[in-house]
C-alpha cells in the first residue's frame, strides 16, 4: 500500500517540469491528485505529458493562483469530485526572468511576481485550511516550494529572490499559527533542478553549473518530489516551520571548488 493511499493532493503548477514529477510521485504512491497550470492551454499540455507517462485518474483545471475567483473555482471542483483535501503543494511560481536589473526594472514587476509566489501561495493555503483542513479530523499538510536563492541571491532576479525569502518567512509564520490546530507547514528549497530550460543550454554551461555544486550534479525533478513527499507524509510528523534545502551542497559552501584554491 502506497504512503498516500486515500489521500487527496493538490499540486499547483503541476503541469510541467518539477510539478509534473511531484504529481507523478504522489500518484505512484496511491494519491488522488488535482493539479493546475496558469492557463487552459498549459494545463492541457500537462495532461498530455502525464498521460504519456502512463498516468491517469488525476484531475486538472487551469487556475491562476493569484486570482481568488479562480482559486475558489478550483476548490469547488475538488469539493465536488473528492469532498476533501489532505495535502497542498504550493509549487506554482513566477520565475521573474527578464525583468531587468534593479536600476531599470519596473517596480510594478515586483508585485506581479509577489502576486503569484507569495499572495498566490497564501490564498491557496488559506482556502485549503478553511474549505477542508479545519473541517477534517485528520486536518492537512502544506508544502511550499522555496529556493536556495532565498538565502544566497542570484544576479538579475531581485523580485524572485525577494519572493522566495518572503515564502520562507511566511512558512515559519503559518507553521506557528497553524500548529495548535494540527496543520503542518514546511518548505523544500531546491537549488539547480534540470528542467526544460536546461535543454537549451550549452554543455559547457551545464558543466559549469555542476562544478558549482559540491555533489557535482543538479537535482532531477524526482529528487525534489522525494523531499516534498517526505514533508507531506507522516514520516515528517514532528516537523513544522522547516525549510529543507535540497541543492547538492551549494548552500553549505563559501566558494565553488575551482575558486576555493
Ligand atoms: N528550476 C529550478 O532550478 C528551481 C530552483 C529552485 C527553486 N525552484 C522552485 O521549484 C518550483 C518548481 O520549479 P520549476 O522550475 O519546475 O518551475 P517552472 O518550470 O518555472 O514552472 C512553474 C509552474 O508554475 C505555474 N505557474 C506560474 N504562474 C502561475 C500562476 N499565476 N498560477 C498557477 N500556476 C502558475 C506554471 O504554469 P504555466 O505552465 O501555466 O506557466 C508552471 O507549471 C518553483 O516554485 C520554483 O520557484 C526551481
């Protein structure tokens, strides 16, 4: 019997890259999974990819997590089809790529990234708690996808780094307030993950990135899915408010090996 048999799981941004691997992990371990992408087209594309992996029996509906009307509609669907929710994975993210450097970027672009990553994650969590967790004896579990860039910034991504720092603080604050009512909130903070974006990279860039990592490798989506599943399972039943880094050792070093000589 799988760890998530009889569990209902929602994975936001479950339609591509790491989100797909998180959906697959929960499904292979017995969960009934709901997922969303931000648009109908991207969500439908995710459905095709999951079917190509031999997966079926999940439910997908487009939902912009920053839009409360769309969030409410997604939870209406979960209510109709499953009648409960046990695990929420806040994976959806605006990467904030191409916004420009801090001297020229439009300050409004910070709000756009925050709307998805921070407000979106918050309002999906709040809705999950009020619509389901508070009414269920077994309550529920929340896992956020943070990033090691919350702790060590990367260049040209002010809005994204700020949003992931806010997520870390929000995870601790939510954990504190929700612990007395039996709801756990934790985060996985990945470093490099191999996604479709890596396919376009030159091999020398991939090699340089790997050299940045003490373990000399990036994560596969399944590495991240394993951590998320652990944080969602009873195996982590004594943990809340934690940010679990999964970055091949990047964050524990001062300099990459080739510089540190
Ligand atoms: N990739 C990395 O190296 C890395 C490193 C550290 C942390 N992370 C974090 O790990 C998680 C997964 O990363 P990833 O690289 O696999 O993500 P990704 O490829 O950028 O995909 C982002 C996902 O979020 C969805 N999304 C974006 N805005 C949304 C919105 N407003 N409402 C609903 N869904 C929305 C996207 O849906 P659409 O397809 O509709 O756009 C997509 O499914 C993210 O939280 C990311 O920040 C990633």
